[in-house]
C-alpha cells in the first residue's frame, strides 16, 4: 500500500504503538453491541451491531455510554 500525504511520518504513525483494549460482544435489550469492560460491573459501548436503524438512535446504545452489567 502506498500512502501519498503531505503530513510528516510522525503524524501518520502517531498512536500506532498504543495497545487496543480487548472487547467483547453482549446482547442488551435485544441489541448486539461490542463493549469494553471498564470494571467488574460496568462496560463502555464501543459500537452497535444491528440492522435496525432505531437501535442506533437509542441513547443507551450510543458509543461511549456506560452500561451496568448484571
């Protein structure tokens, strides 16, 4: 792959070394989501995996929101 850019290589590769936290899939209220565990009983929504557009509009499903896990 060739990347043509006017940016310095330091800016292009910035953050490449950072480790991506592990994620898991959960079903909550019938919606499949990818979440990142924040603690024993909390998870942060990374993305919603659904074919229903209304699932993306729900405030509880938005990426970055914190879910309480039972």
